[in-house]
C-alpha cells in the first residue's frame, strides 16, 4: 500500500480500527453466540461479520445524536464485558487447534492474488497523488460523496442533488464513515485502497469454513478458492483476455465496495443457514440464537447490495421445492424464506423506494456490451437479431460453465438431497439467469453473475469431494490419470488459442461474423468431447471405479478453465517482472474530468464550513466530455457537503427520464430545467437580487464557481463558466486553479 500512496500512519490507523473496533469485539460476540470457540482464523472471519453488523446501527444512532465518536462505545463495552464477566472470559481462548497450513495458505495466497490484481487494474490507474491525481474512475468521487454524507448526516439525501432521496444500497458507506471518524483516514484513501482489504481476506476464510462445515474436510475449500478466482470464464481466443467475460468475481471489488461488503455477509449467512440445516430435529433446530443471527445477516445483506437477497430467495425456493418433491414437510427453508422475503420488502420499499434504478427485463442484451458482441453486432442499440444474440449468449454461458464441471458429482446419493446444496445452486442459477434476462444502462446486471461465481466454485469443489469420499484413499493410478487429463485439458486450450482462436476481428466494431466468433468455442467443445472420451477409456483400462472415472473426466474439463484463467492473468506476472513502474500510469482513455484545483478547493471548503452548510455550483458535467456527462460528483465528494445541484446521474429521477438505449446512466436531461436555469444564472449572469433570492430560497451559504475568467477556453467542453462579476455579490474566500469558493454575504 505504501507503493500506491498510502502512508504508514494511515495503514496503522486503519489496521488498529479494523482489528480493535470490528474484528476483536465481533469475534468475542461470535464465540458467545456459538457457545464455543473454534479455529481462530475462522472465528475472526465470522466475528468480523458480527462486528460490521453491530457497528452499522450503533454508528447510525451515534451520528443521529451528533456524537459520531460514540460508536467507539460498543467495542469498548464489549471488550470490558468479556474481560470482567467470568462466564464470558473463556471466549478469549481458542479451541486449541490450528487450521491446516494448506487451508491457511490458500486463503493467504488468494488474498494476495486479489490484492495484486487490484493493484494492477485499479491502483496504478487511480493515484492518490501526483500529476494524474484527478484522473480517477468515474465512480470513485460518487463513493467519496456517500461516505461524506454519512460522516455528517443521517437524513438520507443524495449529496450532489439536495432534496432528492437517496435510494441506494448504502450500508458500506456508513461503515466507511465510521472508519474515517475513528481512524482519521480520508474517505478517498479508504475507498480507493483500504476498505475492501479485510472484507476480501475474511471472505476467503469464510469460504473455507463453509466448505469444511459441509464436507468435514479442508482440501475442497482450497479447490473452491482456486476455481472462483481463476476458472470463472474459459477463453479459447488468443486475441482478447475477456471476449465474453462478465462474471469474474474479483472484478470491481474496489470500484464497487457495495459488492464486496454484501458478498461477505452472504457467505456468512449461508454458513449460519448450513448450521441450522445440520442441527438435529427438535429443540436444537428451534434454538432462537442461530435464527436471530441469520435474520441480522440477511438484513445486512439486503442493504449492502440489492442483488443478493433475491438470489438467496431463489435458492431457498429451490430447496423448498426439492423438499416438497421428496414428500417431506417444509424444514428450515420455509422460515428462512419468510425472513428473506421480509427483508426484501423492507429494502425495496424503504431503502430503494420501490424504484428500479434503470433495471428492466430485456433478455440477452448483456452480450451486446461484450468485446465479442461488439465485434459481431457493432455499437449497442435496441435492434435484436435474436439468432445472433442466442448464439453469442450460448457460447457466453458455455464459457462460464466449463470450470464447474465437477458439480456432476453432486448427483451422487446423499449430496443430491442436501438442502444447503440446493440453496447455493438456486442462488447461482438465479445469478446467471439475471445476468442474461435483465438489462441496465450501466451493465449492473453483471453483478448478479459476479455474485454467483463463488458459489459455483464451492459447488464444483463439493462435487469433486463427493466423487472422492473421505476415508477412501484413491489409488496412485487415479492421480496418474487425473494428471494426464489435466495436462490434456491445458494442451487443448493452448493449442486452440494459438491456432483457430488466434486471429481477432479486423475491426473492433462489426469486424467478425457469427461463424468467426463462435468457431473457437465450437472447436473447443469438440476437443473436450474427444479429451473426455480418451480420459474415460484410460480410466476404465486401469480399472478405476465409476466415481473416480467421473472425477478424472471432470478434472480434465476443469483444467481447461483453470488454464484459461492462468493464461488470461499472465499480464499480472508480466507487470511484476517487467521492471517498469506500475503506478501513476495514464491509459489512452484517462481523462482528468475535474476542474483544475477541484480537490484542493473541495477540501478547503470542508475544513472551513459547517457540515450543515449548503453549497451551490455551476459544475454539472465532467470536463472534457461533450455532450454533457452528468456524473459530476467532485464537489460533494471532497467538500463532504450537500450541493443544491451538481451532477444528477445515478438518481431514480434521472433514470426515469429515458430508457436502456438513451444513455440515461450519464447523459440524461435534468428533470427540473427551471431549477437548473436559476442555479446557473447565479454564476453566469449574477445580479444582487438574483444571488440574494436564490441563496435565501435554498439556504445556500457557499458558492463554488468553476471558471471565473473573462473568456472561456473553447477546448474545455461541457462546462458552464462563471462570470467574474460574481465577486461583487459574494465574498471570495479561496481560489485554486479554475475553482473559486465564495461565501454568501
């Protein structure tokens, strides 16, 4: 982190906050709720979930009372109580056992891989300082603004359009606000670097814990982590690393902290649900504590990300369906389903205001946005060539499923009736289904696919474990055939990438025919059929059992997906060994879309104004974009103040102004043109009466003007330049670059 601009003080402060104010008290609470201590890494992982779940309501109450540091009361009181009360002291001790090194190292290596991948895909293009300081991902200022909102206020308003209700999954930003108050670390540093790190680490530990709870073995958890990180999508094309990729789990873990936060709560909720399923019938299953914990976790998940609870409901419905098919009475699936439906109703009605945020049912649109889809169909539009869409969707889905071939093992007796398997299967299928059925102007439907990926990996690992039962040592010839199949799978993929899949489209838009696009995938399917047949024949010749024959066949197919993941991530190794700087880089599409001096001016205003002060500005569009790109959030982000009207994207009223193909994500028309005109006239044509009336009506204390020069620069597009005459009617307090901060007299 030091390499990417995070100072040692910030790292130490955040680590102290995470461990002392979340993980430690949460671990003590988790152990008390379980009634016992377990393996320390797993207790710490699940305890972190408990800590997050407790921190959220406590912080919101403290913030409402205007005492944000009062959030420190809960970790202090928790630690004191567990130290002072004799019955609670035993929870300071673990169970005396250590996790196997393989399990610990798989979580550690997985976390390291995700951090390195994040560094090379996010950190190096989004510096915290230096010459390209302002060229950050468009969503980062949006997220800083939300953290700033929760640092200073509880009424949930959209920071960049005052008076518009915030209908969004905002829980992680309240967590970021608490972290910023306690650690003193800037929201920018938390969002762009630190906040997701503990979530990622404990998520991978929770995966190992869940698989161990189901199988009683450790190695399937290692397999699950491998598959979810590198086997999500199989790419037989050598010309692009991600021609049809939309479900890679590790994508956007920093750009979308809501996804990271919710994924963590989801895996812990399923772990608790698994324990409820495994409890004996009768009084043990009716114990209230696990149900209370489950309800709290699902509630946290509902406000952390909108995609997760509907997927969990689909999983529970599938489990209930299989229970009824077996002519059994409804089990824990039914109360868990009712709890989930209750939280879904709360989230949809309260948190999201019954809005859709631009999401609509429009099948097969996702592939239009992929590299391969653009190469075949050109620029995205509303026209639907259903034959082409079906063909591309088919190869996209097939490429997503090759890594999960070992799920075939779940058809074995005992596994095909396991309700937790049904829940995860329904969860994953719902995610893949939503990926191809729903559409959103910002491709938000892809988060359903990303949410499904970990559970597909877990199910595949469980399937392999089902084919290799515990207590039955596989013979040496099994490993020999499995190695042969894996080597054959790797060879198949590499040969196809170097031959039929090597040549890309002549043009990025409409440079491929459907036949050219699908040929590598069809050749791959034919090669898989031949490879599986060969492996099965060899396995039968050496007299492996039926389960072992199926295992080596699925390993051969899975090796193709794993090889694809390794090859397409080769850029990580190349970057690490290149000897070149991997920070403060500029891509061909990098644009410093904020005015010069924006960050300095925003932070000056934060430091010299009251948190309840309202601000007006003439900045509504990202600079350098024409027509207007209204994802302009820098002032709300760095001042941590409410703005009458800055940008207006990512709001329900903005989405309602257009449809999927109207670019409403970033080029919508503001829904109140009269307010926009009155706001801008204060800056472009100020008079004493105009400034007085507008600032009094909206209770504006500060005016932040972009421009304030006699002649606007014609090369600066998408800007409403301010008049220097504004200084006659407001007091200039600060100037940085193109930004001037005025205080209303």
